[in-house]
C-alpha cells in the first residue's frame, strides 16, 4: 500500500492509500489544507485535532451545500425532461390550408393579347426608326 506525504495546516502527515488513489488523496489533502489555512489565519495557533476537526466541518458544510444544489438541479432537469417528453409526444399541428386563387382563363387570354400588341408596336417603332 503506497504512502503519501501530505501537508495540512502547516503540518506534515504520511498517509497510506490504495494503489492508484495517490492523486485523489493529494487533491483531497489540498482542499483540507485550504480550509485549514483559512482557519489558521483567522484563529491563529490551535491544536492539530481542533484544526483538522474544524477544517473537516467546513468542508462538510460546503459539501452539504453542493449536495442541496445538486438535488435542486436534478429536480429541475427532471422537470425539463418531462416537458420535453410531453412536447415530443404531443400530436403535431395540422398545416394550415391556404387557397390560392386561379387566374381565370379570360385574364390569361387578355394578357396574351396585350403582349402581342406591345410586340407589334415595338416592331413598328423599330421599323420607323430605321427608315
């Protein structure tokens, strides 16, 4: 079993851990040391047992707050997932039917006649301009 040297609150400790967990232990020790440093700066010198107890309690308080927040976020996620599932299972909206009026054949014929007259006038103007 590997042993890891950690530094907490100005004191060194040697702690055994499972193989492969050394980095986790060092990370946890760093968090505990951060809390212990705050306590040591605020309260001055205190016994090792009291320093570790208070540091552990501060970390436990932070952990409890994070667990509460996690529960709130998980509840909100469940609500959003339920809303999403409801939206997915809802029947789709029927497309709106829009009637497009047809152009009556008489209008088409009148436009064709106008185009023919316009082309005829254009040809006449070109012929007159060329002479």
